């Protein structure tokens, strides 16, 4: 068998130069590696955004419920202030058309089932369920299994839902509704009504 030698191309000097030339090698490697590196970078950004948003929603729901539970009597002005604080808690994310915040008071009277006595919402979302998972004002509350309330006891619930839409690589992180909630007991007893001022 005849061995292949580069000097066999001596009759074709341009072919020999082409075979020996390594100047385009880095460009070829870069053309292969660059899309992979960019995909990794963008997916890292998207996953970080997803995790950070989850943390912000968790913090917002606990902050809202805690602030409302601290009030001896709650008014429309106080609720408006709490919702305004939510904007600050959610930074750098904005509460816009993709976010819904729902604050509710649930009270158990006598042997009756717990009831949602009042409810306020903030923000608006087209794909997030418009109602609370706990029910609407004036109806029986849908509480978690094994959640026990005694007669005369009340709770404050805060729910925050956000329509998450991936900015890059939506195949990796699908569009979804992120939902967080918090339940607190009012410090000064059940909050039956919301005053006007």
C-alpha cells in the first residue's frame, strides 16, 4: 500500500498551501462554540430571573400578610399603603399587567365554616386566575387540608401570582403562572371589616 505524502501535492502548490494553512482553524472553532456559549449564557440569565422572581413573590406575599396582620383595625388607606409597599418589595420587577395581588380576611364564627369576610386586589393579569384560591368575599373559604380554625379566630391571607414569560429561550423555561401565598393570624384579633379611612 502506498503511503500518502504531502510532497505528492508538489505539482499543485496551492493545494499544499491550503492543507498546511491553519489560520482559519480558530474561526471554525469559534463558529461551532459561539452558539453553544451564547445559549448557555442566555439560559443562565433566564433561570436566574425565574429563581429571583420566585423569591420576590414569596417575600411580597409574606410582607403583605404580615403588614395587614399587624393592624388593630384596617382601613382602605392602610390597604392602599400596603399595596404600594408591594411595588417596592417586588423591585426590580414591576407589578403591571402580569401580576395580581389579593389580600383577604377569613373568619370562623361559631360552628359555621370559615368565611371570607373581605377581600381586596391589586394589579391585574390576563392569564392569572382573577379570583383568590381561598374564595371570594361572602363565601365559605377554601382552606388547606388540616388547617384548623377555632370559633372567633381570623386569618389574613395574601396571594401573589405572576405570569412568567421567558425573555430568551422559551423552550428551556416555559411560560407559566408563578403563585405564592402566605397566611398570618392578626395580632389584635379578627378583622371583620375594612373602614373607609
